[in-house]
């Protein structure tokens, strides 16, 4: 995950993906029906099981592109999703990395109820960073990180949601996409970030444009506080209101009613492609004074099943509140 605090960097990204111009306002959608709402049975999200999915990923070691752990985890994620859906696809592609290295990358796409035109997109990146620029030990900064929070946490929640979607099908269609190559670039080299989401946004693999999408990144922090990311507020303020409203109804204080940082993340290529999408991210990992981001402290011991459960439960209530 790449964070940008300076507003001016927005124009840089937009210039890379299309003309730098403001989008027309997107009509707001609250997700509420106009008729009297009927009680909806929402499956219970198990944070302990989600945490097991997190540690399963980290057991392969770093999952940076072209590594042994990357290949092993790709096989694991594909097989795991195939348990829950008959519609699992691999979008394989290549990119040129540093020093001419050829990167072999794969987005994993899963669809539930593909015949339904009304859909919600859920996504996260599954790769991990090939270096640890922020580590206190300068001699370890060129070594790849384990990526328990920055990578595995979002995927873990989506794997648990996939299991629940199979056993308790919702009334709408759901697409889950796991992006590769999100965290490859050197700090400051924005062109080599977001490789998977950019490739996906340029493709036509989805038969129907989702009603909206939600990206998960760095949501496993033990001291989870998710503010309202600024690009999300710009592109999809109605979806931000929907998600934070559900969290408030459920009493999850991890979703804080504050404007957060401006973050360059996988939701940007999707929004540029016309897929309204927000980013759930706690960039202060674990807090403002101690940073495990892009360091070798990004390990399961610094993540929490409770945090995964909070995010997963809110998402389940958002999904099951949607009607065709």
C-alpha cells in the first residue's frame, strides 16, 4: 500500500490513467428500499477463522512477485476460493520490473451469482512488498516483508466472506478480486504501484458494472481505527456513508468519524474506470508514533482477530442490506 499526504499527488495519478479532469458527481445510493424493509438474516462473521486465513498466507513467507512464497500462495488462494465458488478465474499478465526483471503476476477473480445484474465488488491485494524501506534495521531494508497486515489481512476477511456467501447466498451478485503487484514499486515511483488493479481496470472481465466496490487494505491492526479516506469521499461519499452508518448501527467504534489521509491505493484505477469504490484502510499501524508499515514488524503478532471481525461483520451487513 502506498500513502500520499499531499493533495497534489492526485493529479499525478490521474495523469497516468487518463485526462486530469474532475468527474461528474455520481448519484448517491443509500442501499435502502423504498418499501417497508423486511428483517434480513445476516450470517455471523468469525474473526478467529479470518485470522487463521491470515496466518495461512504468512506461512508461505513473503509473497512478493516471482518469489517461492508468491507461487505457493497463489495456488493456495485459488484452491481455497474454488471451495466456495465454481466461478474462479486467474487473470495472468506480465509487467517489466526493475533492472529489466519480468514480473509474472496474477489477479484472482471470484463471482457469486454471476447471473445477477445487481452486484457489489469486494477487493484486496494479495502480494507483499519486496523490500522494507521503513525498517529500523537498515541492513534488513532490502529484504521482503511478511505482510501480515499489508496484504494478508484484507484477503483473510474476503476468504471468510466467500465461505459465508456459499452457505448463505445473498440476494445480489458479489465479485471478489484479489489484486497482484500492488506493492511492488520503490517509494516515490508511483508508476510501479497498483499493477494488478490497473490491469484489471483496463479489462472487461466483469459482465456487469458493480453498484459499488469496497477495497480492504491494512485492516488487521490490533489498534484498528479506520478514518474516511479522502479519495473515497471524493468518488463515493454515499458508499462511505453507507458503510460508516452500518458500523455505527452495530456499535463498531473502529470506524472513526474523521477524515483520514489521501491514499494512493487500488481503488483509484477502479474509480477512474467508472467502478465507484472506497478504501477501508488504517494507515497508522499501529498508531501515529510507532510504525510497522513497510517493515519487518508487519507480522501476525501485531494483528488482531477482533479487528478482522469488526470489518468483516460490517461488510456482511452492507452486503445483505442490498436489494436487486
